């Protein structure tokens, strides 16, 4: 943007100088075209030696006026514009740097929070797994204990039933043995003998 301003100033200067030169040339041409009173052809004014002093005088006046205008009006305005633009650019760069630093801080904070959340999630998952394993182990022990108790009770019931059945079998065997021996020999054995014989058969069998 400062290049455009300098270019505009140069174009303005070129236009002004061109206008002055054009006006000078036109005036000189008009004077050259007008015949003098003495009938002699007038010289071109810029090349007329008799007008050099006046030309130098007006050149100095014009240069001084232009220098004063440029130094008091044009150049301060251009300098103020350039300074304002430089300040604006510097301010924008500072704001951009601050925003970038803030964005980096936010990103770092987000990464830290994400890392902490992952650690917490892993800890929670591990705690859940440990709690689940402990509960499963407790349930397994409880089931094993229940099964052992039921098995012991069943064995006890079976043993009781077996004892009752064996007692019933012994009594029935004694009765059958007494009946068989009585029928075969005609003499009934005693209950003790019959029970002993049945016990011997059961022990062998």
C-alpha cells in the first residue's frame, strides 16, 4: 500500500511539471508566432538570452513554492499515512501473535486434559475389571461352598438311606433265611444265626 501512495505522489508531480512545461511551451510558441513591432522574428522565449534572469528567478520562486508545499502539506500527510499504516500492521501482527499464543496455550491445555481423562478412564476401567474379578471370585467361592454343602448333605442322605436300606435288607434276609432253612431242614434257626449268615453274605457281596 505505501508503494501506491508514492506512485500517486510521483504521478501528481509529473502531471504538475508537465502542465508547467506545456504552459511555458504554449506561451513561448504564441510569443514566437506573434511578430514584433520592429518586424523582426522573435526568438523562442526559453532560449532567449535576455530572459534568462527572469526565468531563473521564477524557477527559484516556483521551486521554493513547490518545496514549501511538499514539505508542509504533502510529505507530512504521506508520512502520517505511512506511519498509521505501519502502526496498524504492527498492531495486527501483535494481535495475531497474541491469538496464536493463546491458541497454543488452549491446545496444550486440551492435550493435558485429554491425557488426564485417558489416565482416569484407564484407572476406572482397571478398577471395574478388578471389582468384577473380585465379585466373580466371591460368587465362585459361594457357589463352590453351596455345592460342597449340598454334596455333603446328599452324601449324608445317601449314607442314611443306605444304612436304612441295608438294615431293611438284613432283616428281610434274616426272615427269608429262617424260612428257607426251616423249609429245608424242618428246624428253624435262631434269629442270631440267621442274622450272622446274612451279614456274611452281605460282606462277601
